[in-house]
C-alpha cells in the first residue's frame, strides 16, 4: 500500500463500515431495552428500577442520531474520494469502498442518502 490514496481510502472505508454497524447495534440495543422495560412493568417491578432502565433506553436512543450524523459525514467524504480517484476504479480497495457505501446507504438518514 505504497500509494497514500489507498491508505486514505482504506481508512475512510473502515470508518463508514464501523459507523453503519454501530448505528444498527444502538437501534438493536434500544429495542432490547424497550422489551426489558415492558417485561419489568408486566412483572410489577419497583418504579425506581423501571425509571433507571428508561434512562438507559434514552441514552441508547440519543446515540442513534449521533451515529447517523457521523455516518452521513463519513459517507460524503468517502463518496467524494471515490469521485476524485476514479482512476483507481479497478483496484480492490476502490471496489470495497463502493460496496461499503452501498451497504451503509440503508443506515443513512433519508436526506443524506438522496443527495449522493
């Protein structure tokens, strides 16, 4: 990987992949937390315990928009790099970056996915 452009492409691709995965995990965690809260309520657990679990849920929910914002920024940066470095389109790193963008598109907020 002597070409510095490949290193940048590799790093930016990793960032997009990680942020897309992170967003999905926070959403999954929030859904699990909702189920846990419903179970606690059904079992008639202590109000303090339920409130604490609701706080944990809110923390997870706050992370989703943050991940979306960071992912949208990383998505734009990687898209721009791919446009500028079209001469590398036959390289595996370039193809991997394109696949990462395609995979991440579903995790983007609607407005960011449409502008690409």
